[in-house]
C-alpha cells in the first residue's frame, strides 16, 4: 500500500537536496512559450513534427499517424516522467497529489463497471474507495460519499449524469483532504486552493452545459458537504462571488481582478492563472517540496500545452483560439 509519510521531510531538512539539484537541469529543458507559438504556425502534421524535432518530444511522434494518438502518448509520457521523478523524492503527500488523476480514472471505471450489475453490493463499491484512502486518516474525508451508497436513490442506481456528478466530486474532495496532511504551508495552500478551484470550475462547466442546478446541488459533494455547490449556484450571475471567500489571500486577490467574461470563455485557464503566482512563489524556495511541486506543475503544464497545440493542428482547430487557451507557468 502506498503511504504519504511526511516525517522524512521534517526529520531531515536535506532530504530534498538531491532531487532539487536535479531539477536545475530538468528546468533548463522546459519549452518556452515561443516554442508553442511557432508550433501553432505549422500548416500540417509534417511541419509540426519538424518543429518537434528540435525538442525532446521528437521520439514520441515518429510519423504523421502518431499524431492521431496524441492524448494516449502524452498520458504515458506524463506517467513515466512522474514515476521517474518520485524515485528520487522522500515520502510525501505530493506523490498522491500528482497521482490523483490516475487514481480517479481507475476509480471511475471500476465504479461504473460495478454499477452495471443489478443491485451491486454496497461493500464492493465501498472497497473501491481504497484507491483514495491510501492512509486510514483519509477515510473520514470521503465519509459523506460513502454514506450516500447506503441511502435511498444511491449513486449506483441513479442516472449516468447524477452518478458522474457524484464521482467528479470525489477527486476534488480527496485533493482537499490531502492538503491537510501536507507539512509545508505553501504547498498546503496550493493544494487546498486547487481543490476549491477544481470544484468551482467543474460545477460551472456543468451548469453552463445545461445540467439542472438542483441536480448539481444534490450530487456534488465537497468536503463532506453540499454547501459549496449550493452557494456557487446561488450566485450564478457572479461566478467569483462564492469562490473568493474560500481561497487563500494570495489567490483571492488575483481572482478579484479577473474579468467575469473571461471566466465564461475559459474557466480552466482562469483557474490556472489564479494559481500561477503561488507556483512561482514555490519556485523561489531553494530546497524542499515547494520547489519539487513547482517543477512538476510546470512539466504538467508543458504537456497540456503540447496536447492543445498538436490536437489543434491535427483536427483543424482555430490556432488563435488555441493560443489563448495555452497555460502559463514559467513562461
């Protein structure tokens, strides 16, 4: 079973020295924004692969047809990069934080498969939460989600949309729970703010796509409560109103300055920009989990940007729209 002990970090302040020294070389290989701007000027796949030939990603795309599998190729690259990086790190909640996406996809798949049975056993569904409860103390953070399995009209017998709402809220809640077990205050604040913003953006995207407000209020749980969804939907015309009060001071100040219209155009980009200042602050820490997190987030954003650009070229998506959606970290 994977654990996320933080004792190593406190007992040995030099535990991160090696990995942070290694990052100096890794950061020099991160692609600048100008690379993506050049990539988006490519008129076809062959030109795109020619530009990629000047980066470390050239071996991932040996021919034009490989660009049909951009998502799966980059997903595998992401897993490989993180696994290699964490081999050098001391035990820390960061490992579980950056593993949330994989755990959640596995959890969602297995949960939906189980629900295809007639009256799936509650105990079988509860056992799936073990993918998140990597330490016993995390179990309480998903208490309300587990309790819903035994209520009338539970997720396992609800509509696919209702069950999807329930499952989406699990990942956001786990991220919040994980933040409480993180010893470094800056990393803790980042995880907590990202959990809140993930829930916020998820709720609004659903609402803007026509999902009834009452359905969202009933099925989206955050931190063992339905309060966040209810308060966000109560201020639908002012997307920033509820979330600002739940963010750290640093993130709240940035959110205050964001134009509401921009939120409606690309809420995920707004969330990324709100958190960027904290990521850059983490980068200024010479050694520690903060520094490691800032690099991993930058590498994560690079892969997201690469997928956006290659997908735009492969599928004829407007280049200007794609350029506006590129995430920023070290750029």
